[in-house]
């Protein structure tokens, strides 16, 4: 397969080994089964992103075998199952969650091995912090990452779409600022398509790519405002980054988290502190990333994915299919329409995003909540996209992932079950000997966290994935943690994480903010001030819609440049 030269494994969804602090390198055999932990034995091993373990390890007898994982994955991706929408959760939050995941798990030091990285950079760059390193990389002063910035060393580069030939409308025009920046050079199309951003995972599907593009605009707008206020050039970039990061964290804490996690758990953690994850971390202690979060709890977003989207006026009425949203990316796809084959990285004619695939953000986030008086920022309910409910079901297209989404393009196609996202999640958890859901309940109760455990009836009669009697009995005793957390949301959380899952996610977010260079947790008196809606600033409100309104200057023709359906 083709991939960028020297591209580090930690920047793709192809991680086959994890460096868990105190345990060593955990990997998998050729059959996807766990292998014994091995000590780090090379410089490359020592440079791996560092994970930690929050709970106990499961024993082999507590893990589902391959046949049981296959049966469970097939039940979770059953095309005949009914997977309802989640009221109050616009579909954009599904992919904002993915953008956040890449921020948390990017190894910002995973540049060329010959590059000089200080010990301080090595440690901080590996720390899971909500500091937007997937946007900023190591900053404009780093000799490798300055390529992400304009010549002024302040603004991030933007990209220009490619007009669709023979279309006299706006679709036929190239539009600046609506695509990721791309290298545009090289002998291969795949090289020229490559996104010029710190984390290529943010170009693996079109929605997260468009969200990354919006964050580039957000940063550049802050820079422009600070220049207008006469901020000294010596502190301009860092002042902008602090402003962007703190508004981003505020939005996550008050908007994003409360849509996906029981708000009572979120408030308890942020008001009273953590109880289970690094509860007494010192100021000098860098945060770690618990594998229970990375491999289980935060994979909640896989359940939120829709199979079809009302994408914009061109691809309306469900024509923005999940397969096409992968195809019109540069990492999983080829930025070109069918019949060009996305499995061939050199196929297709487009080297930048076609203009007709620019997002209509009004369909992904609820601007009616922020500016109900702005009819031009709202769409009819039939055009608006809600996320799917967080439960034990995944839409059926996720039963067959494109090879490029996990680094498999150009390689021999694996057995079909290994393209199933649910199977991949369950297998990775087994590889890491992740605690079962029942083990985590015990672990939390031992730390004085009140958790209402799932019963055998909850597994047998849940409203999502329908399990055979034998499989329901097995998971009622030893449920894979990811499945347990989704079942909690399904039967006890009303489509939001609660119990074990809610606590893990809220505490990891709190720690990741606490451990960031710029932190609203460590600066509790900071308040947002960038909302274009004055009343919202007065009320300390800054949601994702405020971020987009600020980034796009409140203009409907920028949030939706293709115009409304006519």
C-alpha cells in the first residue's frame, strides 16, 4: 500500500501494539490474539505513545474467543436492526468527537526519527492533553512543522477546493479556505493529495476534515483580531493559541460532553474532582492515556455514525453516504467520485476536494440554539442530521470498512470479518487484556464510586444488538468493556454514557484539560469572550455553534457556500 514516507504508526488507525506504562509492549499475533508483554527493546519502541491501565487485567477465561467476537460483532452491525436517532445531538458532534480523539492520542513528537526532540518535547508531546496539537503540531518554530504555517509564522495554511468541470454554478469554481491545505507536489496523485496538517487521520473522512478546516479558520480569525488590537508580535502566536485552546476546552466541557455523557457525572467531576483516574496528580505529573478510555469508552462515537447524511444542497436526501464521505478524503479515499476506485490510491482525477462536497454546517450543528432569529442559518428538519443513539448498534456500512481507513490500501484484502469495525474493536480489547465491564464495576465500587451494575436481563433484553441466549449468558458474566459501556447507555442512560462509561470519559477529559499547557481547569476564573452573540458572552456560553459563527464571521454564505436547496 502507499502511505506517506516515514509516516508513524501512531498517526493512523493501524496500531498493532501499545506501550502500556509498567507493562511493556502489548501486541497481537497474526490471528489477532494477545501475546505476552515484551519490554521496550529499541529506540522506536521507547518513542511509542504511552498508555496506562485504569483497572485490572482480564484473564484469558474472561475474554471472548474469535467465534464469540464474530457473533457479537455481527449482532452489533445487523442491517435489519433499528438504530434510532438521538434527539438533541446534532450529527456534527459524532465527528467533533473524532477530531478530539485525534487531539488526545496524537504523538506530536512522532516526526522523523533523525529530528532532534528535546526530553521536554518528548514527554509533553506524548501526553494526552486537550491542547489542539493535531492542529498546531510542534508549532511554527519547529523546523519540520513550520510547513503547516504561512510565511508569517502565525496563520495556519488553508486549502482551495477544485471546481467541478462544466458546471456554471458556484460548484464549478475553486473556493479558497474550504479544503484542507494539500502538498500539491510529487510524482504521484496520492502524494499531491496528501493533507498538509499535523495529523493525517483528520483527513480520513470528509466530516472530520471539514471540522479541521473550520478550526484552521478559527485560529486564523483569532490571529487577525489580535493583530487588529495591536498585540505584540513577540507574543501574538502564543496568545492566539491560548485563546483558541481555552475556548475549545470550554466548548467541550459545557457543550460536547453534556450531549454524550450524563450531565450529573460531568458536573460532579469538574466541580468535585476525579475519583478513579489519577485523582491526586501533582503539578509536575504529565497525564497518561488509559487504554480503557482509548480502546473502549471513547469508542462510543462508532455507535453515533449515520449511514447517510443530508450533506449539502447537491448531496441532499441521504445522498451523502458514509462510503462517499470516506471516498472524498485524502487518507481513506481519493477525493474523486465513482467509478474511480478508492482502494487504488492513484485512481481518480481530483487532487483537491471538489467544490460540490463542501459541508453545509447548518445541517450538522444546531444554529437555532444560538441564533434562533437567524432564519438563514437554519434548515428544515428534513435536511438536518441527528447523530444515531449511543447504544450497542453500529450502522451496517461499518461492517465493511474501506481499507484506507486503517492503513490497508494496496495490501491483500483480509477476511471479511476483519473489515468489521465492531470486530476490530472487540479484538483490540482482547489483545490488551482489557478489563470486562463487570470487573470495572467492582473496581469503581472499591473506590467509592456509586455504579448501578447491569443485570443478566439487561443483556438478554436490551433494545439494541439482539444476542443469542448463549452469547447473552456469556456477556452477562464477562462483557467486553466497550459493549458493556454501550449497553449502559442504551438501558440506563437514555442514549448518553452513564455509570462506568460516563465516569471514565468525564475523568479523562478533566485530566486532559488539567494537564494541558493552557487549561481552564487550572485557570478556573477564565471565561469565554469570543461568541458573536453578546448575550451568550455575558452568560459564559460558548458552544460549537459559537465557535463556527466566530470562525466563519457569522456569514451564512460561508457556513454554507453552495447555497440553499432551490
